[in-house]
C-alpha cells in the first residue's frame, strides 16, 4: 500500500515526530501498542469509534479506532483536514492507518474472503482528561481564573477552525471533545463529524449524528449546518461551565439579568466554601461577561448569534480592561465600622482589604481623626499579593466609661500603593480609603413582646402561626428562610437551657427592634426568623406541663436533637 512503512519506522514516527504532520502506521503496530485493543486500554468512546491508550517505551499516545461502518472516503477526508491544522488549541495528530485486509468469514455455509476495513487516527495523549471530568466535579477543583483561561482557549481553537478557507465546522463540540494538557490548556479534539463549508457557508445534511443538547435548533428542525452551528455548541459549553449543567433559560423565560445575578450568587457561595484568596468582586465582571456571551451564542435564530471573531473581541476587551491600571488599588469592606461598646472590654470590627491589581500592594491602617487615641489595628500594615484578600481587625481598646450620647465623629484611614517592600511609603502615590465609625449601645435582655407566655391571650393564635411558618413565609434575597438553620445555632450553645436563655432573649430583642424600625430593609427576614424561633422552641418543649418553654432543668444536646427529629 502506498505510504506504508515498517514497524520500526512507525516507532520512530511516534517517539520522535509527535509534532510533525500525521504519518502512516500499520494496523499490526497499533495492535501491539494497545494490547490488541483491549478493554483496559479504552479511554473514551464516541458516536463513530473508540479511543485506546497506546504505550511503548514510556511514551503514550491516543489511538482512535473508527467503526467499520464508517465511510472510507469520509475518513480520508478527515485525515486531509488534519494535515493542514496546526494550532496550540487543536489536538495534534501524529499518525493514521487505513487498511482493508481480506479475512475469511462464513457466508451461506462457505468460507469467503471479505475485506475488513481498519481506519484509525493517532493523536497526542493528554493526561488531564476532558473538560467533562471537571464540569462534573462537584468539588470545583478549578477556580474561576482557570475556567476563564479554558473558555478563552476554546474560543481560539474554534476561531482557528472557522477561519480556514473554506471554514472547518466541528459539528460535535462538547466537553468530552475538549481535552486538557499538562498545563490545563484546552485542545479541541474529535473531528469525526467535521465538514468543509463552501459558497454561502450553509448546507443541508441528514447523515450525521451529533449530540443532543449541543446541536442548534436549525439542525434538529431543518437539517441545516453553518458556521453558527459550532457557535451554538460553544455557548452551551460556556453556560455549562458556569452553571454546572445545560439548564440555561430560554428566550421567553427567566430575564437574562435575573439569571446572571442568580449565577453570580452561586459563584459567590462557591468562593466562600473554598475560602480561596481570589477576589470575587474582581471575578464578577468576567463571569457576567461570559454568561452574556453564552446566552448570545444559544439564541434560536442563528443569524443573531455572534461570529467567533466577535466573541474573541468581547473576551479580549475585558482582558485589556483587567490588566490596565485600576481606578482603585484596594477595596475595603465595610466602610462603616459599627462597634457595640461595652465597658472595660476590647471591641473588634473585622475589615476585608482586597488587592484589585496584578501587582503587590502595600497598605497602612491608621487614625485620621479621633477624640482619643484608643484604636489599634491587627495588622497595622503589610503587603497584599495580587488579587488577594486580607482580614484586618480594627480594635477599640478598653473604655472605662462609655460615651453618654454614643455619638462618634471618628474617622479611620487605609492607604495603599504599588511599591516594593524595601522602599518607603511615598505620599504622592497613596490611594486613600476613608472609614467612618459608629458606636452602638449594648443590647440588654428584655422581655420580648413577640414571645407569648402561658395564660396570655396570644396563645390562641399559635396554631395559625405554626401553619404560616410551615408554608415557608418570609424571604431574604429572594430565597425562602431555612428555619432549622437558625435553630441549629441555638442548639450549639452549651448553655442552652429548658427555660429562655440570655442568648435567646438577645436574638428576640434584636428581631423585635428590627420589626419596629420602618426603614429596616430586612424586616421580613427578621420577622420570619423570630416567628420561626418561637415555633421551634414550642415544638421542642411541647410536652412541658407548665409553660411552652418547659421545666427548669438543663436538657442534653442529644435529647434536644432527638426531639426535633421526632
């Protein structure tokens, strides 16, 4: 056969020429390095074949064996595509095999010679698996910065394919066909369905499979493919990376802005759970931008989808903004420090300082204006790594006497600059953040009016209240209140007793004050939780003979939990 070479030549092509254009390899050789295509060597399956791991002398490649029903002309067409493709975000192919040996088979009781086609492609083996492995990983091993790099890499690979003359459409772009190298750089793989588009870049076809969920409506309803086919698939992948599944909103369903904010809230929860040092405030704009790009890509009307060059530009525009000098070196939150004063006691207020730049930033906390020098900072100064967060304790030292009117006009200051640690803090380069101080009165336990006692007329409304709570009335940030979360906090206190405790009274007092403050934005939240606490307390001690809070005895933590479960 033309182009056929010996096994030794094949070894040389695999071990020494993995970056050259695809070269011919014999079927016998590929059998030897895949252990005769054994089950334990399978590393992937697709609609048109199976992928095996080929190993020899410590070198590893991936060998894709196409099904025998695969069209030979189509196979050689793909090989010809691969010979002209060379991009860092495209999986490099290093060899191929196309043989049709004659074998003996029984036909109508007689042995006959029939051709058994062998069509295989050899490509670089990427040990980090596919993008699907990481999307399905609920532990979120990758932070947003890495996800953003992956999205950008896929867009570059897709831009390269669609930029060919004529354009090459992948037609089966999905997470399983995005492989990751040692540096987690994405590479587009598996061109088993790829097509060259001519003339108006739109053709009609009925003879390819594709993957449901990644195919655009025009393919399903009209059997049409175009350069916007892969744009739709790419949009699904972007949204799947951010959402974790393909459950994105249709055009007439959830408003896009509401959907975006909901996803940002979920990413915020992931960040809190991981407790990483990446500033979520910095990532928010990138996430918001990518969601918008994804939603534009999955529009049902293919003419409304952006071209790949427009997507590249949208991502690049943000990148340029991100690396430019920001207006703020640091973000300080909160900027209003509220100290609940108590006599002869050090009071702390925690402040988060976020570095918004790609540079190391020095910061310095100090008093700008104060009636007396009773403030300290832990730490007072230091250096922030790029895109990191540091929590600083702002402390009011022990006060012998509390202010009579609790009025405070003190101001604190955080200054910062991009400077090496071994240089002084120049006044001309300071970025300043002013902080205000507010004194709060200590909350003293009082009889909470919202707590009904035995013998009070309010008890007759208890059943109505319980029914209301069971319906999850009360919301915070658009989400139903999780009643038992509050109660679990009470159960954690070792001093919890059968009677009302100071802890319980203090919470109820705060909630009651919030209810009567007409300007309080979270009134519904606090009122719902106060009712919830009341109901849970009643359920816990409903067997008590005297009051709803039970007899004066200390209950064990385990006993309380058992009563709640029952």
